[in-house]
C-alpha cells in the first residue's frame, strides 16, 4: 500500500516511524510519503490560505495550492481522504474497507478547512473514470486544530489490518469492533492477585469451554455497559 499525506506540518507524522507502522514501513509493506503543502505555494510568504468569500471568521486553504500538490498524486485507483469535522464518521468498517485500497492520499486541512472546489474537482466524472474516489472523513464529533492527528489515527487503524503488520493475525478477530457492536472481553496476566484484586477464577481453571463462555458473557456485558458511548 502507498500512503501520501499533505500537510503544512510534516513533523506531525514522525510517530509513523515507531511501533507496528514503523516496522511495516521498514519491511516494505507500506510506502509512506509526506508532502509539505507550503512548497506548492507561489508567493514569497508561502501562504496557503486566504479570507473566505462571504465574510466570516478564520481563513480558508487555497484551492490552487492544493491542486498543485494533489495533481501528480491522483493516479489510477486512488482514494483521496479529506479530513473534516463535517465528514462521515470513521469506524472499524471504514478501516477495513480502506485497508483493501492500493493508494491512500490524506489531505490535512487547517483553519476553516479547504476550499470546497478541491473536493468538487476531484469528484468530477473525469477523475471518477480513472477510479479515483473522494471521501470526507471525521474521527469524531469534535474539532481539532487540523487533520494531521486524525490522519495518524486512521493510518494506524488501517495499516494494522494489512497482512504481515500484526504479528499474530488471529488477534484481530477477537478485538473490540472486529464485529459490529462487539467489545473485547477484559484481559489479565500474572500475578494472579494484584493489590488484593484476584483474576477471575475461571481463567485459571484450564477449562477452555467455560473460559470461552465467560469471555463471551464478559464481552456482552461490556458492550451493554458502553452503549451510551455510541449515542
């Protein structure tokens, strides 16, 4: 998989050199490229924004700068992801869908966002005919300073689903959100008693069928107790 990220703060993506994602990059599972949006600005100050038409607070990112940055990346079979609080909510099903893509491009907006003509242009029939898809995505009902943090969240959630990234792929099938409405059961390790809190006795029994039933019941209870988080 190839991943490109466009941003005015390339340093935000340094965490992608660490942990599983970093190993996946080193192992050639992921090709990751960061593009500094300011390098595509034509004025002396490398400005990437201007005041909004119609008035209002804040600044809007310039379509012409984004166009210069995106044009060479919009090759056949590409998913362009525009991070915006107005986008569709990111979830595990979306992560699974994106993990099957060959090329992801993350457009990290700032200020009041990106001139909407960027979305319109790359959503046109010209690009659709080249199998280019545009997605507006949000990671939650709140506002961040920019799309970089949201991109990091999405990239980690997506890439850990790629073959060879997680050491034991079976662990993916039992984790939270692997199925709709499913939250993983609580996990414990040694010692059996810590600060007077004991591990559930069933987990020490060696009875695998009863352990499986306990875990299924615990997962269901956890899901029921956390329903409020899904509104």
